[in-house]
C-alpha cells in the first residue's frame, strides 16, 4: 500500500504528525494571521460535517492547534489542507 506524503508551505505554518493510539495527532502552528484564518475555516468545515469525531481541533496558545484525526479521515484532512493552500504538494509514494 502506498503512503501519502505532503510538503508544508513553511512560510505559512509548521506541522508535526505522530501516532496517538489508533488516531493521528497533528500539532499545527500558524506563522501569520492568514494561515490562522485558513486553519479556522478548516476547523469550521470539519465541525459542520455529519461525523463529529472524524477530525477534532483543540486550540492551544500562540496560534497553535492540536488536531486529532481518525485513520479513515486522514486523507480527507490532508486534502483539505492542500485545498486551502497550506500544503505545497501531496503525493502517493
């Protein structure tokens, strides 16, 4: 099975990804107001869908989000980051 790889636009944010039991945990820090607003829109997108536990956002200090993502929502989450132009590229390797 191929792995999904992505490249962050470093001028907009930093992103750390790690396993958290069965889920995937991201720590995302916006580097400017534009990126923070985009992350807020992404949060609203996932909070307004019908599945309430697919992607959970927790606001931290200093424009940082902790995001917990179920494995079945990993690809959609990455693609939404790409759609909002927070990622430079996404590819299967």
